[in-house]
């Protein structure tokens, strides 16, 4: 039952919160799919840099140069963490939503986009400029691949983009990314991977998975809010108008005799990073990438999987609880499966419904009585939740029909800093609340 490695130290792991019996307990942060606690190592790195704070790409002073150097080195660290190809660009953004909107803004005219309805809204909604095909929610990784294949087969020529998730923010299930990319490329489509939920839990290998772009958020990867990444192929990025127009993106600006403006834009990362860059955010993201790589992602994955087994085994013993799943147990496409057990093919994100409870009331009780923070609701994935809550799923595994009238699900999620005790407390709490 005990995990293979110790949790990484995070900020907030010593915060005490009051609970209903009048005592205080350490806060159990089990809503890490929304935002993860910051690694103490990231905090230290950020604090060490702040005295040397200076403008990036804009000054000749020593601290400006130091900041510029740090910012550019942060890109290189992120590129290495993601396994990028030598000619990929790492663009710093505000987060996954921003990254995917950036990509949506630069796709060539006439691009057709293919996206599963089960995606997070950040991946489902940015493609309004494009003709978009929304694909059915698949019930197995193989079905995901065949649904995509059928949608791409025999379509007209022209630019195409497939947007896929690495791991569902609702079920935590890992998607068959490599297979989806293979099918997409066979049909001349590019692929962007939404790794917001995958990257904090699992190695992401852009070159190995053969995806064209990847997006993730720093605040889910144990860095503070405010920075994220879009990394990948430069051709569409360099050919498009800048995502934001302003200083930094423009190489030369001149007033034309007729009163208009003649603007030449940079190519490369500067093109889409107008405005003063978020050097602290980039540094924090890079620090988190370094910390995870040094701790050993494989070890962290093994530890998380052991905790996930405890969690899923615990939930399976509570008859009132139904875990929401899309896929048959133990399947995925990025090498996470194959070890058997309930946790195979999943990251530490689990949603469930409880007979006789609305999800929000249940989440409130976990907080008030046990000091446990989880999330309830529809998790910015309305089509998927409607699907999961609205019909029974009787293919076995962990997913039964939710209780009649369930409006909201509960989501519990953890990460590299979660102590075993938090997961054990959660299981005990669910057992006693649900009974
Ligand atoms: N994609 C997925 C799968 C997510 O879980 C989230 C955040 N919940 C996002 C995209 C959006 O990330 P952000 O809010 O950091 O932009």
C-alpha cells in the first residue's frame, strides 16, 4: 500500500484548517487538476531570481541581460522537458487556454479542425474561425482512433488540425495520443496535444508521440499562476499575423506617406509574445520542469499510481459511489497501461457520483468535516459530463449508472506533492459520508 517514493515538498502542505468537530487538520489539497500546489523548489528558484529582476529583451543593463538570458534558458529547459524536436518553438503564454487560442489564431485560412466532444472547453471552443468537426465521445482508445480515422477519411484536401487531450480532466484517463497522431498524419492533418492534465503526471514526449504542438499550464505543473506554453512546429506560427500586436513582436514600424503604418513582424517566438514577457512565470515553469525531471518522472508516476490504486480500491468498496469512466480499464496509448490494476491508463484525476448526494453538497461536506478540498460540478467539459451523467455505462469496470437526478459530479485529483495520508483520509471520509 505504501508509495514507492516520498512526496515532493510543496507550499501549503502545513496549512491548518478548522473542521466541524472543532479541531484543526492539515488541508488536503485534492483539487490539483484545477491548480496544483507550488513546489518549494520552484518558490526557492523564483525568490532567488527576484532581486535580479529586469526587463527582458529591452535593456542593455546587467540585470536586463540576466533576465533575458534566464527567460531564453527557460525555453530551452521546457523544450528538453517536453522532448521537443530541434526546430520546435517554445512560446510562453498565459496557460493552456491561451496556448490553444494562439494556435487557433494562426492556423492557415480554410483549416478544418477535428476535436472530440469530450474535450475540456479550452480545447473545444477556440476554433470558431475554422470549420470544425466535433467527434463523438469514444468508449475505448481503439474507438477514438477509428472515430478519427472515419472523420478524416476521404475528406477534401487543405489544412487540417486534430486537437486531442493527453489525459481527461474529468476521468483522468490517458488517451491514445500516438495512435491518434499516426492516423492524423496519415491523412495529412496536424495534431495539437492538450497536455494540461497529462504533463503534471506523466512524461510528455513531443517527438516520440509525434504531435505537432503541445500546450500546458504552469499552475497545474506545480508552478504559480500566470504562465503556460505552446510548443511545436514553427511554420504556421511564422506565417500568421501575430496573436497579439505590439512591442516585441514588431521588428520595424514606419509611418507611410498616406498616414498608414508599415509594419514588419519578427519571426520566431517573439512574433507571438508581444508586450513585456512574463520572465518570472517562465522561470517558474522551467524550475518546475527541472524539479520533476530531477525527481524522476518515472518514480513519480509509480508513486502516483500506487496512490491511485489506494483511492480507486477504496472507492470501489463503497457501493453508493460510481466512478465515471470512458474507457475499459487499463488501456491507454502513451505507455501508461499494461501494469494491470484499477490505476492503469489513468492519472491522478477521478470523478464520481454518490447515490443520494448532489456532488456540490458532497464536496462541501468533505471540506467542512475533513478539511479536504475537491471540486464538484461539470468541470468545463459539459458535453462529456452530460454524456457520463445522462446515461448508464454498463460495460463493467468502475463506471455504473449515476444516481437518478445527479446534477454534479465530484472530482478528486492529486499530484507529486500529495502525502499518502491525504488520499487515505479521503477514502475514509467518502466511506463514512456515503454510507
Ligand atoms: N485543458 C484541460 C484538459 C484542462 O484540464 C484545463 C484546466 N482545467 C485547461 C485545458 C485549461 O487550462 P487553463 O485554465 O490553465 O488555461
